[in-house]
C-alpha cells in the first residue's frame, strides 16, 4: 500500500519550507491568498490529508471517543459482542458510538461509498476505532490501515485480516474443524454442513469461507470425501433451518450427521425433521455452533461449540487500553478458541 502523502512531500513539490505550507493550509500566519490557493491545490493533487491525530496530540487535546465500526447487525452474537464491548468501554469512561450500515453489498459502488463514510469517521479523530471486520470490503480495511498509519489506533476482532494492527481473532476455521472432527470421531463418514450463503466474490472477511475450510480440513484428515451435495447453503437463523430441512428431506442419499453454523438454525432444522419422521439422533446426528441458550431447550438438547462473546469483548477492551498506554508495542494477534458442550444430539451412526 502506498504511504500517505506528508507535509514534507507537499513542501518539496512546491519548493517551500514545511512551516510555510503548514501555515497556508491552516489559515494562520501572513500568507497571501494566492499562495494559500496554490498550496491547497497542490496538496489536493498529491492526496495530502492533514495528520489531525498528530495535531490533536500536539495541542494537548485528547478525546474520550472510541468508535465501533461494524457491518450489518444481526439478532445474534455479532450484536451481543458489540453491546458487551460498549458496556466495558463505557465503564472505563469512554464514549462509544456505533457506525454500521443497513445492508451488505460487495459492489464496487457500495464499497467506495462506505469507504468514504469511514474516511469521514477517521477525520473526526476518535481516540481509537474498534472494528468487527467480518464481511467488510477491502476498501474499508484500507481506510482503517491509512488511519493507523497517520497515528490512529485500530483494534479489530473476529476474522484475521492481513494488516499490522491489533487483532482479536475468533478462529471460525478451527471451530468448524472441531465440530466435524467430533462427528468423525463418533464414527460418522457421511457428513454434511449447513451454513449461510457464501458471498461472491469470496471475501477473506466472510466467516462462511473460513468455516468451509475447517470442515474440509477435518474430512481430509480422515480421508473422507467432501460431498458438494451435502453442503447446504441457506439463510441464517430459523428461516435457514427450515430451508435446510427441505433440502435434506428431498435427498435419497442423506448424510448421517450435520454440522450447522448456529444453534437457531439447528433448532428449526430439528423441529422440521422431527415432524417429517426423522429421528434425532438415531437417523441424524446434529451439532450446532455458538451455545446459545436455546441449545439446552431444543427437542433433543443440542451438542454445540461455544462462541465465547464475553472473552472476545474483554480481550478487545484489555488490548485497547494496553495499546493506548503503550503505543510503541508491536501489533498483537490474540486468538480466542471455542469449547465443546456435549448434550444428546450426537450418537454413533447405525451404519457407515
């Protein structure tokens, strides 16, 4: 990525001293209107943006605002994590506004519009930006990286991204790998995966791509072939579970076990299959993800893997406070792992 244009670059292009350029851009000093106009024009052509974060520190002014940036909110754990982070930061005296969008779109036009909004957010000089990176386009991540290069603080969480800032990573690939491995260790060799639709083109910040990789890695370790017809792309939450059930029931050759990417989808799937005469876990073993409260109260209590939202939120806040106190530390990558919660929805298959 190209380095941001500096005041020195503008001064060099104009053949002026940095202090003259600085005064011209700030509106201070006895600089002629003609010179101000010329400096402003060259600065714009070179893409120069004032380092407002450095100016803020030089002036001894420090905001208490920590902005949270997220993609589309949901009714599940993504929103729960944001609320926990807001509560933790508020308890430490920060103001914590949330910035999000009403819909997701990978189009170039939409990405550029959202990136411009993030650029404006950065110009507001928050103390730091906490970012839920899943499904954010590269244009936004690049804006955040440029903000940090100008002296800002970025803490991201959930999906790992190729940038040199602090990251709290919930390893969804490992999460899906462990779910599939648990079913394989129970003796299943006919495994399916139910998850939300993959975005096109596939983005490194799409959690579904990570889940599919983990699932396939477990199959490969046991020399079990991946069956594309047993990869069920659905909506999310309860509607997705109903869609998955319809896809499952029309199959003649069915998997004996399914890993489903959230517990609400698994619950709806379980209800639909039970009404259709499928016995769980005798005819189909089922494992969910997230360990939502509903998992305990499914018709057959659901074996699942946790997504430890409190640990994630606490790690984000702890690393942010550490970063604000020690700016010179190298970027940290902290991994948060899931735990298996065994209940009654998985048993050995009747036949392989």
